[in-house]
């Protein structure tokens, strides 16, 4: 079971990294759009539904799942 949690945590770490990269891209797209370059924001908006929202959902679900699993593991040890 600990191997499962190890790989789950690795996957969630990569997913959080991906979310942070998309956030940085969003900030760059805002600056670019204010400079008159709309392409980065257009690409970001096209990726919102199929890529970014699921990545955010996985982070949220993983955080909740990890917290619940740790609570059950601690209750089992006590």
C-alpha cells in the first residue's frame, strides 16, 4: 500500500507543477495581451476546458484523498 501512496504523491507533485506552469503562462498571457499580443491568451483559453480544469480537479481530489487516507492510517495505528 505504501508504494501506491508513493506513486500517488509523485503523480500529484507533477500535476501541481503543471498547474503552476499554467498559472505562469496565464500571467505571461495577461502581460502579452496588454501589450497587444493576443495569441498566448487565446491558446490558454483553448486549453482551459480540456487540460487546465481537469488538472486543477486532480489536484483538489488528490489533496482530499491524501488527507483522508492519512487520517485513516493514523487512526489505524492508534
